[in-house]
C-alpha cells in the first residue's frame, strides 16, 4: 500500500544525497577499496570524534557491536548482565551469546532503564550493566555509573537508537566501558544495509572488537588471538556512512523540529502521552516519536485507513516469545508499554505537511477539533 505519509522514505533520502553517495561508492569501487581501507579508517576516526571517545571500531551490525563489547568487557559463561525488558531483542541475544544470563529490569515512563530497580538485582555473579538509550534519549547515566562503580561493574551502553543524543552535555556511547551503535538503514545514521560500531576509550575493548570482527586475526602479524567472527563493516558502507555523518547534526535538528510540531498538535489530547520528558539533562534526538494510548490498536487502524504508516516497537514482551527461552521477569511497565505504544512517522524526510496530516487524523480519531 502506498501511504500518504510513509513511516520513512529511503528513496527520497537517497535521491537527496545522490551525488555525494554515488561519488563515495564509485570512489571505493574504482580504487578497489573494498576491505578495511582508508574509507573505513576515516569513518571510524570521524565517528569517534563525533561521539567524543578515543576509538570507534566499525562492525557489520549493532548486534555485533553489543556482542563484542560484552566480550571485551570480560563477560562470559556464569556471569549475569542486567539490562531492560523493553528493548530490541538483539540487546538480550548479545548477552545470551556470551554464555551469560540476562537479568531484565523495568523502565521508567521515558522508556529508559529505571535505576531504582538496579541494585536489588545485583548479585555476586553480576558482571555488567547494559543501559539502552531508547528512542533517541540517553538514560540517567550519573546514577547508573555511580551504581556500576560502587559494585565494580562494566557498563555497556546500547546506544543503537541514540547517536548524537546527550546527557549533561556528553554524547551517548561515551559514558561506559563501551558504546554500541547500529547503522541499520532506518537508524538516525543509516547505511544501505546493516552496520554498527563500538565506541570506547579503552584500548583493550577496541582491540578486542578489532580482532573479533575479522576472525580473531591481528592483520599486522597474521596471528589469530581468538576464535572470532566474520563481522566487518564493509569499506563501501563506511564510505557512505562517512558522507551521511556530515549531515547528521542537521538531521537531528530536523527531527527536533518535527517532534516539536507533533507536540504542538497533539499535547491537548488527554488520552495521549507524548515523548517529551524534559530537556534539562537530556537532549533527545527522536530516533522514534513514540506516543502512548490505551486505544492504541484502534488508533493505528484509523491512521492506516487515513494513509499514515505507523509502527509498534514491540507488540509483546520478549519473554512471551517462547523460542527465546526467557523467564517472565514480571515487569508491569514494560508490559503496558507493549500494549499502548505506537511510533509516528519520523525521519530526515518527514515534512511539516506529513506531521499536519498525521495530527489531523489523530485529532479526528480522538474527536478533537482544532479550535479546542
Ligand atoms: C535498541 C537496539 N539495540 C540493538 C539493535 C541491533 O542493531 P542491528 O539491527 O544493527 O543489529 C537495535 C537495532 O535495531 C536497536 O534498536
């Protein structure tokens, strides 16, 4: 179905940047720069500078950024890692694939880790905390870091959705032992396939990710230090991401403008909770514009019928997927979020007209008139 208001618009995205992207790609192809060449190193250096850390290591997905960061932080069998129940499944799978046990806690009203629940879950087996900066908003890192320090734990930030977001002026991915980013095509910085990066100030973590992404081999010496993986960020992909990184600050500003327009159009609807949680400490980048209502499914149907594309992340808690073999941690906030949230169109290509059409359809659904 062709939507009047698409959730994202990769075609327009490409056409807007066509010249720059095409020239980055043909630059790689015509020089034969395909694997771990200059373009990858330049992107990593630019990403590290943007996030404010010493190292960035490109990998083939956000998932592998998480997995390698955990391994680099020393997580292994018999360890426990505390993270949230309301996240993409890859966060938890990365813990499981280290042989460790994920311990899931609940989130706050802003969809991020609730530090009040952390200490009760720490045991002698706990090795790391994994806050997830969801929807483009950084967790309360001062409290999380203080708890980690008190208990001698590593902190691996899942920053897949929050490149450029800040907390007390510092960027997501610069607080913990490691930060993990995803360049899945619809992320705020998206490639033309999946990609990811580990950011860190710790040379040991950076080296671990560098070895693991290439089958454990040190390319300088040819020595295999670990049984690794085939998980490189392709050079062509890095060249495209480097082009896009130059536009990121402008895109973030655009997302904030779009979010503000949604707020103005929707804040008077009593049945709706909007994702504006205060900007004193956090400066959000609105990877997703998530609204919450008890009538979510009916609202979604109405929006679809009105030609507006929406998404739900995630309609059921991950422990309800029996194949994942997770025990029900009993997280009431996560459960009600799964029933109530819907994400509205939000991307660098979302226009004010898209927002106005969406707002109009939503007000229609809630039977509000514009002059109320
Ligand atoms: C919160 C979160 N964590 C991890 C990931 C995994 O990233 P990728 O899809 O690049 O493996 C994603 C991406 O969808 C995500 O949103």
